[in-house]
């Protein structure tokens, strides 16, 4: 009887650990995907906004930071858009705000605001 209870307890613990690991992996995968989307959006925004971009690495970093800023700003207003579409909208919103702000503060005439 004790062996059966120990086996059931082991199954329950194993199930809890397994579901936690799968949940973590899915969450981590979604986070990595969101970061990659924001980097791509930063690069794309750098190409689309008037003037030239800062280069793929700096544009990507601006997109990543813009995605974080977009998440904060949209979160302040209570807007939480989930999924791939939400990552894209948040990234575009934040990247455009950040890139326009950086270019407005820049003395370089190659980057009209």
C-alpha cells in the first residue's frame, strides 16, 4: 500500500514538474520570438522612416528598446494586445516613437525628423 502511494505521489510530482517545464519553455519561446520580431521591426522602421537607417545593428537595438517602450506605454493605457499581432503592433508603435525621438534630438542633418 505504501509503495502504491509513493508511486502516485511520484507521478503527481513528475506531472507538476513536467507541466512547469513545458510552460516555461513555451513562455521562453514566445519571449524570444517577441524579441526577434522587435529587432526586425526596428530594422524595418529604420529603412522606412525618411532618411537612412543607423545600420542594421543599431536599428535592431532601437527596435528592441522601442518594443519595450511600446509595451510600457500601451500598458499604462491598459492596452494589452497578445500574440504575434500584439508583438508586431507594440514593436512598431514603440520603434516609431523611439526612432523619431532619437532623430529629433540628433544634430545630424541626414536624419530629418
